[in-house]
């Protein structure tokens, strides 16, 4: 339900923006380059946070520990059935 409301709100904003542009008024006071830079900066920050948050096992020991954890979770899932 929440996703549908968000999609509807974004669509309404985009339609309003398009109507205003058609009428000759640009409601967004930024140039294309500034928008591109802003979106790129936000994407970089989001990906940096995701990469920091995500468990990235690099060493062989960490990969083995991850595999062991998966096995334990699978066993627990089957035991609870």
C-alpha cells in the first residue's frame, strides 16, 4: 500500500512538473548539469553506505565462517519444520 502511494505521489509531481514546463515555466531552478551532479553525489553516498553496511567477506576465513553460518541456518530451518 505504501509503495503505491509513493508511486502515485511521484507520478503527480512529475505530471505537474511537465504541465508547468509546457506552460513555459521551469519549476526546477537547476540546470541539467547541476541535477546530474546532485543525483551522482546521492548515488555515490547511497552506494558507500550500502557497501559499508553489507557484510563483505574478503578473506578465506571470513568466507568459511559465512558458509558455516549458512549451514547452521539451514539446519535450524529444517529442525523447526
